[in-house]
């Protein structure tokens, strides 16, 4: 792999990490409400989906850190 390919891959990885961190941040209010057994935040009952996205994003961020 050439230097430019390595830079390209690192740029993509940075974008992926930024996006995953954004998902975690954007869903934090919903995750907190769920963890504290508070009323659902969403009006359509999709809180669990957002919690799942957040959990998946956190797991991927941890895995990327291991690499």
C-alpha cells in the first residue's frame, strides 16, 4: 500500500470514528432516559432502536481503538 492509500484509509477511518461519536452523542438523551427508566423520548416508540445504534457505535469505536 502506497503512502497516499494509507492517508486515504486513515482519512476514511477518521470520518467513520467522527460519525460513530456523533451517533453516540446524538442519542445520549434517549440512552440516559432508558437507563433511568424514564418515559420514552421518541413519540413513535423507537427509543430501543436509538439505544441499539448507540451501543453498536460504542462497540465499534472500542474495536477500532484496539486495532
